[in-house]
């Protein structure tokens, strides 16, 4: 008898379905949900980006591009890296770094982990973490090793170093962080970069939310304009990932980029050839235009949304003030006697969608809210959360 279950691999069974997707499914069943769950900007793609993609389609740029990405976008990304990171020199000019245009940062992370991690290798992951990290490591046959960053969500050398072993292969570094909104300062970035160099593990810096950083600081040797702190400002023996999904609201366009040592980028490019093939062609032309668009007004709007969240929940919830991304990660008040998963169920019963901390962590004590929604919806959701925390 044909049994489809018997064909499912142990690798696939080791990956859980995303708890976020389950919340999305619940949202579809509610008539008027207050959606504080989705990590997607509520503004639209800038007009100039849309027009560039439409023009590319009309001009016939609808076929495969070269795997590494169109030259116009590669050149812009390379110039951006050199401008922001003076220590980084392109391989084409005698340096060591190369770039790759990827199908989103998530696609790029998959390529990096498949290229560098194998059975027996350990990958350090901060807890809480972006949901995809542990599953990508599992798919590669590696072992996730979790770094407890509670209660302040700071990824410090003191928390990393005790977990290093001879099998440590990689550290996934995410700042600004999902789900906490935590931002590493320049000192921490330098210390983590130095630690990676001393112990010879690969540092992977996921900077998808770099523009949504409310704690920008001057880069060492990087010019007068403050930027989101990055470990890449202190060395070039690492991988850096950024994308267009969050900054330009291009979540469905699946466009990102990677920069790092040429031998690793070459292997990632080879794997992309046999998987994603290339990033969507018309999206790449849109990306060229996007890098010239000033998004600072939207970033400021989101800083104001962050302030609304902090002000509304102050005194009611224990919460580390988020300094970047567009998430907050409050703790469920202990007096309620609820896990975060139970709290999320109560919230959903009141039409508020949020994500329990167990989706991102070994703990089930906090919950993630996204303030990437319009102010009216945000205020409605915050009112419900404040009401839910009142003593009975």
C-alpha cells in the first residue's frame, strides 16, 4: 500500500512548521484582526523602485540573469560596502571580498550555511533567535548551540566564549535583532569580531534591519554619518547580509545581497546556480533604483511607533526598550500565571495577533509584537494588551 508518510526524510521531520505561519492562518479566520504579528512594513514600495522594475519587464529583462546578479546591482553593492567599511577591499582590486545578489537574505543565509556547515559542526545562535536559524543549521546537518541572552538580550563575548568548542564553526549575529529589537553597540561588535578572529570561527552578520536602527553611531574610519553598528567595521573575515525586504517594503520581491571572502562567496554562488538559479531579474533592476531612495522619513515614523509602544506598555509589562527593527519583546507578567503561548491564545480570543516567545526561544515567557502597522491598529492592540495585564 502506498504510504506517502514513509517517503518523508528525517531531515524534513526535524524541521517544525513555523509558529508564525500558524498565527497567519488564524488571522485569515478573523473578521477584523488587530495584527501585531507580521514583520512586514505597512508602507508601500517606493514609486521609483516600482517604475524601474516595470521598465525592466517592458524592456524584456525577464530572463535568467547571471547567477551572481546583474552587473549594475553588483557594482552598487560593492561601492556601498567600500564606502561604509573601509577595511573591506574588493577581490577585483586585489582585496579579499566578493558580492552575491541573493533571493532574499533568507536565501543567502541558506546558501552560506550549506556552503560552510556540515555534520558534526556546531553553530552558535543567540536565544532568542530568528525562527529560521536553527532549522537552516539542521538542514545542513549541523548542531545548533544556543547562547542565552536573557534578560537584556545582549550578545557579549562573556556569553559566547564558554560555549566555544573544537567543533564551533559559525556564529549567527543579528543586529538589529528579530524578535527583540536589540542593537549591539560598537564595542560589542568589535569584541565579537575579535573573538571570531582569535578562535577561528566564521561570523555571519545578518543586517536585514540595518536601516531601522534607532541607535546609530559613528563607524570607526567610516565617515561622519552615523550608521548601525556592525562587526564588519572591525574586520573582513566574515559574511555580511543585507536586503531590500524591510527597508524598501519589498518583502515579496525576494532580493538581498551577501558580501564576504571570495572563496566562500564562490561556493555560495555555485549552490545558488543549482537552487535559486538567480534572484528575480526585474527585482534586481528595482534594487538598483532602491539604493538611491532616501527612506529616512519612514525610519523616523517607525521610531515614533516604537516610542508609542514603550510609552503604552511602561509600568505594565517588563520590556527591554527596542533600539532597532520594528519589534518589541515584552515579558508576560508573572502574576497572570500564563506561559507566553497561553497568553497569545487569550490575545487571539480578543482578536489581537502576536507571536509567543516559544517560536523564537527555548523559553516561553515573552511575546513578540510587531509595530509595523498603521497607528490606529497599533493603538487598538496596545489598549487590549494593557487591559489584559490588569489584575482580575
